[in-house]
């Protein structure tokens, strides 16, 4: 399941927990630096995804700023519990 909702990931995950529980994999676009008002941090989303039964499996892509610093990453999470 891909979740790319421009800073609303936490609300989508909390509201869609039942649907997410059916997924085996999650792909989330996560901001490494604040990009949207009231958007959850990378750490907050990592903890939230872990709390619904997924573990971090790796990155697939990265968006960089002008100086090469990472701004957003596409993170993959694997289901670890029922």
C-alpha cells in the first residue's frame, strides 16, 4: 500500500488502520525536514507505523534540496505482526 499524502500520513494511518492491517508492505513518502504545516516528523511516523505492526525494510528513493541534503525519502515497511 502506498501512502503519499503531503503531510497527512499520520491521519491516514490512524483513520485507515483496518485497511493497513491487510497490507503486507507499506511505501510512505516521509519528510526528513519540515515541509508542510502540522506534518508529522519522520520519527513520529516511524513510531506510528511500527505500532500498527510494520518494521522498516529500506529506502527506494530520496528527494534532495539544492545543497544535496535529503528532504523526503520513500520508505518501505514490511508487516511483522498480524
